C-alpha cells in the first residue's frame, strides 16, 4: 500500500529506500559547487539497481559529464531538491547503457532545471531507458526558448511530470517505446516536444494518456516516426500559436507490415490561434505498409485559421505496393468558422486507395465536407 502525505497544498509520495546519499560523497547542494564529481563517485560505488538520494538543496551540474556505465540507477529527489544543468559552459552529459530514473517526491517542488543563457545545444542524456517521474521540469536563463538539450534513449517513460515554459529537453532520439502519462506542459512555449524522426528500426509502441498542453506562443506538435502501434487518449491542447500538426505520424515500422493508430478523446482548441496549417493529424504512410488501421473517436477540435487544409490529412506515398488503408472517424466534432477545407483528405497514389468510414461526426463552420 502506498501512503501519501499532503503538505502545504502538495501531495508528497514516499520515495523508495535509498542505498546512499549524494552528500556522503561531498556534495553540498549549495547551488555553487559542481555536483558531477560527487555523483560519479556515488555511481561508481553502488551496484546496479541502487538509488541515490538527493536531500533538499540545489545541485549544480556543469562541464563534467557523469558515466553510469551499464548500471540501472535511480536518482531520488526529495521535496525542495533541485538539479540544475548549467549548459552555458559545456554540456554536462549523463550517459550510460542501462536505465536512468529520476524520481521526485512531488511534481511541485522536486525539480530538474536547465540553465541556459547562450545558444548552447547538444546531447545532455544518453541511456538505455530514461524514466522521469513526479518532477517539475523547468528552464531558466535569457535563452530559454532556443533549441533544447537532446535526449537519446532506447525507451522513454514520463509519468506525473509538470513542464513549464521554455524548451529545455528535446526528446528526439527515442529508438523503441515512448510512454507518457499524466503530464502537464504550460507557459509561453510548449516544450513537451517528443520526436523520434530518425531512421532507427526497432520502434514498437507510442502510448500517451492524460496529457495537458497550454501554450501562449508556440504549440509544437508530436512527431511519431515508425511505431507499430500508436495509442493516444485523453489529451487536451490549446494555444494561441501553432506551427505544425498536433500529431505527425510518419513511416513504417521495421519488421512488420502492419501499423495501428488509435486517437481518442483529444480536445484541441486553436480558436484564438492564427498560424496555418492547423491540423489534428497528419499521417504519412510509406515504406511498404501493407495494412494500416487508423481510428479517431470522441475528439473535439476548434480551429481559428482560414486555411483550406483538412483537419485530418492521410497521405499514401507508395505507388507500387498493393495494401489497404482503413481510416475510421466517429463521434467527433470539428469547429472552424472560416475553414473551407474538408474534415479528412486522402492523398497519394496507392492502388487500393484509402477506405474511410465516418459516423456521428459534426462539422461547424464553412467546411467543404467530411471527406475528399
């Protein structure tokens, strides 16, 4: 049984028993001392599967990297414990081939911060599996909205995290599974930016549930490349600016000729936004997908632009293979007073084309129709 404690308005979850404390290795947590040498000593001294406790304090990492080797290590942040990655004078990269877990007591005051006053950009984490849980993830400094620090991992797990404005992390090279659950991103710039747009071949599953995104300036979508199975449920996104599709799904997964996509209960509000195009989904099917299944259900989208682009864009780029693409859109609402395009548009030259089934949808505005 997990017992939670509510303190001054925040829920605190008890951390697992730690093997050691970072302070046992000389870390002060004063926000000035470079903590990297102390963490390297701690990692070297413990066995795989161990946890290292960070008590209240501010732990600065700069210049020096930390090599976790093949060990599975958990970093436990108590309330008022804060890790700061200072990237202005070199990227303090955490690297390894095992699992790196950063777990907080509470997403309100267990914090991971990226301090950036320059245009510094590069790889900050590279590991087998990266887990971020119950954390407040922030960026500070005068250049908070520039390109974030790249994260490379085989698998990515984000649970119960709060992201604030500024582009701190760019979860770009995720080679296999992505699991995001109960995450909130807010501020002037949406930087819950997870992309896996490279040619890695082991992609299996993208799972996203209970995600809330509020962006005043730049609502940047998710790029999903090559996963065999994509499941998205209970997502709310709103912003006054958008420069891409909310979900951009591209490519065929290696090792299989089937791809399944399910998008349900997504509420997208761009009624106050003006950039174009504004789309819920852009799906680009290519590289020999023989069986593609897409189901969109229970979604509600409001658009503020005047584009003729469709809300859902499905494109076949393969002209020589015989395969089936089935798209089902049910019980969804699309509001766009000045939209002149279609709810869904089929593109491409696939021999069998794209079979579309619609039922119970509602178009409000000047839409040209459901399907083109």
